[in-house]
C-alpha cells in the first residue's frame, strides 16, 4: 500500500469540478484527508482564478496505473487535451507523491516538479502533510513552505 498525494485544480466552474473530482478520486483510492480549498490567480495566461486542493490517499495501484486512473477521471469529467501549457482547466489532477519513491516513467515523475514551484500546490500539501519528507530534498513540506517567504500570501483560503 502506498500513501499518495494528489493535486486538484480548476478554474471552470471550480467548486463543482473539485467536488466531482474528489468524489471520483475517493471511489478509486482510499481517502485519508483533504486540504482546505485555496484560490490563486491564473499563472502564465489571463484567465479566471483557480481553486486548488490536495488530497491524501492510500492505493495498491502501481505508479503508472495510479496516474492512468487520474487521467481517466479527467477524461470522464470532460477534460480535453489543451494545446497550450497554460490555459483554463475544467479539471487538472496531478500525482504529487507516491510513497517516498522517486520515479520517472513515460513523461511522468514523482515527486512532482510543481511542488516547489507553485504556492497552490505546496500550501495545501504542507497543510495536510506537514511532516512528510520530500524524497529528493529530504526536508518536510512544512519546512519547505517556510523557506518560500511569499508563497502563503499568493493563495487565499476560501
């Protein structure tokens, strides 16, 4: 059994889509805890604000099958493949951590590179897993957040 963290984000009917995605995730994984929901400005393009959340779960699925399950949820919810990296999102699900493993397969990797890059990922992750150690950096998510001085001010709790 692996403990995993999943990032959820949406800026198209976001409250509804985060709720629907959460319900589908809980049907596919063993739910442990969900972060609060945070609002953040769109990054890399002009668009509506995003709502973001992180969910902690357990799974017996192998890494690639866990990612495949998340991509299937996105498709089931109606997400189309965006041509641009930064654009409006009906739903975006990313596997952030997969146990304490460091993996790269088929263009997917854990720990996810966005953990350190974006406050809308690190803030809710540190909320629900403050003492969990980043497999590469070897520091807790809480400490990692404390070192990112402006991160907490760039997201708003809703």
